[in-house]
C-alpha cells in the first residue's frame, strides 16, 4: 500500500513550487518586477466568505437575520448557560 495519498503528493508538489518561487524571488533585483508582483499579490487576496462552507454561510446569515429581528441573547445570559465550560 502506498504510504502517500494523491493529496500528499500534490501538496508536496505545491510546496516545492513555493520554495522554487521563494528562491527565485530572493535573487530578484528588478524593482519594477517586484512592484508588479506586489500588485498581483494585492489583487489575489481571497475573501474568507468564499472559503467557508455553505452550512457556515447559512449559519452566519441566520445569525444576522436573528440580530436584525432583535432576537438576541445578552452576554451575561450566555455566560450563565456556558459557565461550566468557561
């Protein structure tokens, strides 16, 4: 049986690519290219909302809907309920 899954191999390949890019970047002296890479980095930021599951999104949306309707529980009441775990 193979010790590594396909995911592990893909992850390793990705890690190798990252290391290769880091090594290349560390030798780079072209300011304009570095500036372009910085701009690319800024445009590639991922919104966490797109990274969470549908269930998590629905839960957040339900919480916002409840808050908008005034269905809120005070912090002190929540502490009373969960104090044995705090």
